């Protein structure tokens, strides 16, 4: 049951009419009230039943954070009455559904499609809450309303802002492969093939032995190592929940992990993905050649930082247990938090470093750096002292990790993704993968 | 967040009733306390009528004191209407009628009372009353400088007449209206007339008082006020008439004065309001709940520690943090290892910055007690000194 402004207006007109009815007041009041109630009741009865409407959906199922997705609701009217009224496609507040409701008119036996645009401000899955149909009667006074179920889920993927760094890093990769025009000889460390010498090739790459066997001059070509395995581990524990700028550390880490995955995929390496705090939250295993980025993005979408202390023993066990014997690069995206690292990860790291190459990447908080530079008042100095202490602890943990043979990438949110990519390219150039 | 459907908060059974009780118990307690206090306060308090010359009133302008004094040796009947007064006067053998607030009586009622032929005391009567009871007595003015209720600050007026009641009473506060009588006795002259006039009419003594001041509670114990009142009301029965205000006849409430159409339009108006509320209040589907994200700044522990340092004035901690930050950042640039000795660091720094080694040693390795942590000023100087070395190193 719902009424429109028109019903209130009708009742107001009845009020005015009764006010001027003079001595006929009692009769006029009775007639007016009865008339309004009767018309409203009639309109409710004559309205098409909202419960009888058939709903179906189509539209986008996923989008990147910051983009807008369009979801459609198709309302089919199987009744013999015309449906007039409002339809609201309800979504959680953070999905920012627009418009809030649609005016709709569906003739008997026909169907109409209404579009709702979603601009989510949070990563993850947004579930449709229900479609409310308000059917107004032919007089436009009142009607019936019903909320129907029409399930749909829109997955908001990580934005992958660092994609803009991808072309630059790829060109660095190509330099390694010797395909870059500026490079005469590739710096890769793995023998690729022999081919005929063409003017311009570096004379140092001439394979004299092969040249002696044949007619022409033959050069060796080199390429960087391929088909190495990389495991990206995302720590989703409490330290990842802290916000750097306006974004949780976890999201910065995802951005960096995606750039690394995209880059490694192009370089021919296989990328696995693991999200872990006290249990496996998400896992992607590389299946065959090709980029795993889209699968990793899908796996990342619903991840949120949990307010629990991560379990480093379980993490190390999972990394060692699920992988084969092959050596791989394990990239751990976490925070260089001395309290949790020194007690948890450091003692167990040797188990990892003995078999794999380990890289730890952490997002550095520019707010702490700014605090350390504060001067002028005693309050500012106390803040600077506290910040220096935090930075010093980070340096100590970094030094300790490096002593154990772990690569450490520590950069602020702006630079963490390119810094991680550079560290990967450097490892590749050194042939350490 | 998992892929499960949105979490709808569930309520434990009975929690709604408990919530309502939690929300209502404080207002209920306040209401109960207020009720108890007001009931207790109203217990034992007697309500007295109030009003000018009201025989039951204990206010300064009431006459309860006089009535109680009169009751010691004579009957006093307090009546509120002319009918009751006539009945009381007729029923008593020797009666004096005291008429106050006579403007509340209609002329025919006055005529009827005057026709009783009883002794009468008129207190500040109106023109109609004077005509009915004492024709020939005229209002001649007011005694000067007195309020309407009558003041009694001075010694009062002297009787200056041979009326026994007045002569025995002596001076009385009778500042009010003044009268002249064609026949009869005038007492308490004050300017243009007399404040008390006694006339005879058909064998009844009619006493006219220019004001009720001598009768009120506040003035009864002054001068000869009480004596005059007792003297002029000298009878076995005193019938004290203070008429109630005349009842309005055929009065209509404001609602009844409205045209019936307007009155009856309230019914459809209620319906209009109900429809308006329904129109604006009906929501298009339920609200959608959503879990709020965790918002915690990554720098929170650092800022918390800064607050602790400041509240405990931990200058030693701040100084050592600033120094180690300086050393850890700059010593590697000097080509020294992290475990270089203080002497090596100082000499390398002195080479690069041009400072005296003693000065640098005092800044970086002051020993104990640390002079740089004496107060906040010293700490600020330490920070400035370190920043200055950083600038020189970068040059």
C-alpha cells in the first residue's frame, strides 16, 4: 500500500469543500471522507499486482574501482493490467547506484528494461538487495508495493593504477632480450639460438666454432631466462589494514603485485598468487603459459585486511608445502613492522631462503617521513623523535633481512609498484632467478 | 569479505523489549519522582479563597481577621448572592448587612436588598447602590494622594463628629471616596466631604464607608480601624455579602462559534494529514545494510608514541632517536660501515663539514648526563645542530 501526492491533494480539496459547506457540514464531511477513502481503495484494487511481475537481469558483472558499471532489470508484465509506477533497484550504499528509482510503464504482456549505473567506492562484491516495484492504480492516487528478489553480483576489481608503468618496464625487459633497437647485444644470460651475422651485430657475439663449420659468419643470440616461477604472497593481516594516505596498505600492495604479475607474464615467467593471514584467503596457480593477471585480479577483488596478527609459521609452511621442488622467487608483500617481523617471520625465513629467492616489499608511510622532518616547537620535536624511532626500527629490520639474503623493497605508495618491478628486472638481468 | 550474501544484523529475541526498557527507565524514574514530590508538597496545604475584602482570604487585602473577631461575640454569615443575603437577613432578628463589591449586583437586586429595611454597611458603594440604599448621599470626591485600595501610612482621619461609633473608634484609615449627605451624620471629613456617612432610612441605619481599607487583614490592627468596624457592625448577626461575579448566560465556546462547515472540515483535514504522512513516509523498499570498512591510519602507533614522549617529557629518547637517525643516514655516505667507532665517525664528519671534532663529539656523543636533554630549548638546539650538519654534508 502506498499513496501519491495526488491522493493528499484530493483530500485537501475535500477539506476545502467541507469548510465552505456551511450548515451541511456533517453530511459533507462524511461524504468527503468516504469518497476519498473509496477512491484510494479502488485505485489500490485496480493497480496491477507488483507481486505478479517477472524480473530478470543483465549487464556488467565486474568493473575496476573508479569505473561505472551498468546493470539492467527487465520487468515483464504477465498480468492483464498495465503497470504504472516506480521501480527501485536497491544496492548497498557504497555501490552508489544511480538513479535511485525509475518511473516505469509496462503494458500487459510487454516488458521494459531499466538501467542502473553503479559507481562503487569499495573493492569487492556488491550484491543486489532487491527490486522494489510500486504499482500505482489508474487514478494515480494509490497503489501497491512489493520488494522482489532479483539476485545479481557486481565484482569491483582492484584499480591497477600502476598499469601506466607497464610500457616503461616492458621496454626495459626488451633491452634485456636484445630486441631493443638501442642495444646491439642482448644482456640475457641464457643461450637462445644461432643465426647468420648481419652488419651491425656485436662482433663479440660471433660464435667462431659455428662459423668455422659453415659458410657464413654465425652469431649467438641470447635471451633472458624464461619460464621461471614467481610466487606473489600478499599479507592480509592487521598491518595491511593501516591506511597510507587514504588507501589501505593492502591496496597499495595489490597494485604493486599486479604490475609485477603483468610484467613477469610478459617476460615469460609463471606467476602464482597467494593471500594469507592465518589461513589461505586466496590462491591462484599458474596453469600453462600466458598471463595470469586477470585471474589474480579476480582473486584479489574480495580481499580485505583482517584485524588479526598474521601467522608467519603457517605462511612459510604453505609456501613450502604447496610448491614443488623448483626454485622460485617468493615476493612477500607485507609491512616492515619490527614487532611482527622479528618475532614471527625472521626466525623462520631461513627455511624459505635455503630453497627460494625471497623478496620482501613494503609500503612506506610518507606521513612518518614528514613527521621525522618536523622542527620548530618542542611538540614537533617529540613527534620527530617518535618518527625517527619508527624509521630506525624499519632500517634495522631491513638490514637484518638483507643479511639473510633477502631482497628488500621499501618505497612510498607512489613508487612501490615501479620499485618492485625494477627489483624484479634487476634480478632477471643478473640471472638470479 | 567473503562471497556470502550481505550480513543482516539479527536481533536476539527479547532484546527489543529490553532496549525499550533501557531507553524509557530514566524518563519514567524522573516522572515518578516529580509526581511523588508534588503529591507530598500538596498534602497539608489548605487552599484559602483570595480577593479584595474576601472574608475567607488570609491575604493582606482579605478580611478573614475581621470576620474571626466578629465571630467571637456575634453570628457572622458569609453569603455570595443577593437571594441568600435576603434570606439570612430575614431569618435573623437583629442583623446588619455588610455589602461589598456591590458592582456585581444588578439594580433590581439592590432594590430588593434595600427594601429589606435592615441596618446596612456599604463599603465603597457605587452610584446605583447609593441611590437604592441612601438617596441623598452623593459622591463628592476622593481624599488626595491615596491609592484605590487605600493607604494607611499616616495616623488616619480624625472623626470630628458625634456619632458614637466613630467617636469611640478615634482616628481611622478611611482615605477613599468622600460623600456629602443632605440628611444624616458625616464623619471623618477630608476635603470635599466625609469619608463615613450615616443616614437613617425607614428606621434602618445605613452606614456608607468610602473605602474598605479599615476592614482588611493588613490594616485591622492599626489606629481605630478594628474598633470602627466592630462598632458599625453592631448586631447579633452580621450578614457579609460579597457577591460572586454574575454568571455569563448563553456563552458559547470558540469551537461552537466557528461555522459548522469549518468545524467539520477537521475530519477530512485529518485524513489529508494521514495521506500526506503516508505519501512522504512510505519508503521505496527497505534500507540496505553494509559492513563499514576498517579505518586506521598506518602512522597511528608512531603518533601515539609521539604523544607518550611529549606527556612524559622523554627528551633522552628523542635525542637518541634523532642522533641515531642522523648517524644511520649519513655515516654510510662517509664510506664507513655501520659498526664504525665514534672516533672514526667524528673525524670523518669533521673532515667533510669543517667543524671542530670536539664540537661534533659533544653533539653526537655527549656522554652522561646529556646536556642536550636538560630542557626543550636544548633539545631544539640539538635538532638545529644536526640539521645544520646535514646541510653541510649535502653541499
